[in-house]
């Protein structure tokens, strides 16, 4: 297969990029593990005084999200042409990173004490996300324009994921 001047070659996944992509699942297990412990200890997921998910629903939502992230990671590391899959992974990674920022903001707004998911939000969401984006950009897997696009679209694109996970949890539990 030959490429023409109009079809510039895409970078290939390096071993390092693959490790950083797979790292999302490790970051998810650490961060959402903290959330799962909090959900079990609090007997559900609360927003203020209102319980929005039971323990079963909260754990089902976490597993649903894990399945979606796993599918995106597998697609990103195993596709023959990483372009579309890496961009999809970038969207989810941006949402994941912003999710961590949200946890930190929530903890600060509560007066600096413990907020749901705030213990692991910085290392597992924010730091991991920034370093993973740096690796994808350094390896040429995301152009500057693509990086900007996935960061800007990451939060709105991730909102349906979260809503879908909660909807799934309500359906099965």
C-alpha cells in the first residue's frame, strides 16, 4: 500500500503510547475504586441529602463505565490505523481529566475537606490525563488541532457516557 502526498502518513503507536493508553484502565480502577468504597460506606450515591443511586446502581454504573473505557482502550491499541480510535480515546481521556478537575473543585467548594472521589482525582485523573496527552502528542498520534478539539469536546462528549451509565444502573438494579 502506497501513500500519496495528499494522504500524509499517521504515526504508529509506540510501546510507550500503548502503555499510557492501557494506563487509563489502571487509573479508572484506582479512582473509581475509591468511589465504589465511598458508595458502599455511604449506602448509595448522594447529591446533597438526596440519594441518586443505590449501592447496586452505583456499582453497576462504575462497571458500565469500565466496559466502555475498556472498549475504547482496546480499539485505540489494536486497530491497524490508530487515527479514529486514538481520537475517540482522546475524547474520553479529556472527559476523564476534566472529571478529576470537577472532583477537586467540589472538594474545594466543600471547604477543603474530603469530597467524593477527591483523594485520587489529582493523581489518577488530572496528572495521568495530562501525561497521557503529552505522550500522544509527542508521538504524533494527535495533532495540535486534534488535541485542542478533543479537549474542548471532551466534557460535552463524556456527559452522555455518564448519563448512560446512570441510566443503565437504573434499568438493571
